[in-house]
C-alpha cells in the first residue's frame, strides 16, 4: 500500500516519477456519473481492490464556466498491481444510429378518371385540363367529388361549404351548381345530377 505523507509530496511523486505500467490498458478511462446535490458519495466504494485515495489539489481539477467548483480525488494503487479501469455503473456504448426515414405524406389528390382534385394545390382538372374556379366553386366541387353517388341536400351543402354562419338559402347552391356545370362543359355537366326536392349528387 502506498504511504502518503502529504498531498504535496504525493502529487510531486506522481508527477515526477514515471509509472512502470500504462495508466489504463487500451486507452480505457474511468467512468463518471452525476452526483445529486444531497447525495453522500462513498469514494471507497468506487476504488479498485488495494487502492487508496486523497483529495486532489484544486489547481488539478478542471473548472467549467458558470458552474460551481468541482472536487477531485487522486487514486493510488500499489506498484505491483495493474490498474483496472473501473465503472461503478456500466455505461453502454451507443451503437450506430439508424437513419430516420421521412414519414410518408398523405396524398392530397382525390377524384376519379373524370375529375381530379388536388386540395394542397387547390386545383381541379377535367380530362387533364385545369378548371378556373372561384373559392366556393372549388370547395363545392371538391366536396361532391369526395363523396360520389351520395345525395346532398341544399341545407347540408350550405352548412358544409359555406359554413354555419352563412345567411342565405338553397338558391345560393343552385347558382353555384349551374356555374360548375358550365365549367365542366357540355360533355361532363351531367356528372352533377339534380335529385328533385332534395339536392344534388356527383356521379362520375
């Protein structure tokens, strides 16, 4: 067991006398762990067999800007004992991180072979040709195309497309349906069918 008379003599001996063995095999180093503010750390529990310790001089302990002073210890082992890097708590070495795959984006295109609606670009195509639609015309056509063969009453369309706060009646829907039919063209205007005394439905 090493006999330490004072901190100064121990530090002087440690710095002036070369060690007869490498400090740590394979470049291993001591592990560190955080200590809670109220935790009483037993340094003796962290020492390898046959070793002793003493407080390190303050100038040998690194300082971190804006952090409280750190406390360090010198660990002394017998000269005939090969030091072993010890780890009170095993810290796993992180493996390679798998690349993060981008999440698949939900399709914003709906419709069928006749009408294609892109809600992200707010475009509508008929037979591959873009339609020039107003905001409400686009909303009305997109709603009908998203629910083919479903009958929508005028009140339902007003509530869904215009919103609850809209003041008006079913004639507003009739006007916009007539505009949509004209823009669909003579060949496709029949895709929006009138259901008498109820409302409208889209039939591709």
